[in-house]
């Protein structure tokens, strides 16, 4: 077992909105991603999704209002909640979610990453 340096892992990729798996614990995947601009409105019917920001600013747009996350802040989007991530340029964040969680929920577009396409780094 080796420790994981999250900052070093962020240096390994430049793509945005393409989560990379860095660990697994009790069926939960620990993923990191970079974001810029808006992803798309979606929801996960059966899974909560935890977001933790390392760099930049991530706004989780919800139908009930926006949650603005700065470095060191986190929020859990409850299952079944419509949300649309919006990131300032060069935002780095982590997600913790069950391995069953689809990238963009039931919605798919050109940025959607299928489960078998998810990359471990």
C-alpha cells in the first residue's frame, strides 16, 4: 500500500469534466477532476455525491439555489437531486460516490464518460 498525493495526481491530466479514479473504499470510488464552465443538469437517482474543492471555485447549481464551494469546502448532493456543476477556470475537485454512480446520471452528451471508460491514475 502506498500513500496518495492528490496534488501530484492532478498533475497527471489536463482534461476537464473527466473524473479519474484514485482510490476505492467500501464500494465508494474516490475520483478527482478538473472543471471549467458548465457540465450539464443531471441527477443520480440512487446515489449521494460528495464534492470537495482543492483549487478554484465550484458552484453546484441546484433547483433550489446555488452552493458555492471554495478550496477546502465540500458539499454532498443528495440522491435524486438535480444539479449542474459550474467551475471557474482551472478548478480542481474530488468526488466520493458509489461505484454504481453514472457520470452524468440518466443524461448523456459528448462529455459523458461511461463506467468502462473511467480511468484509474
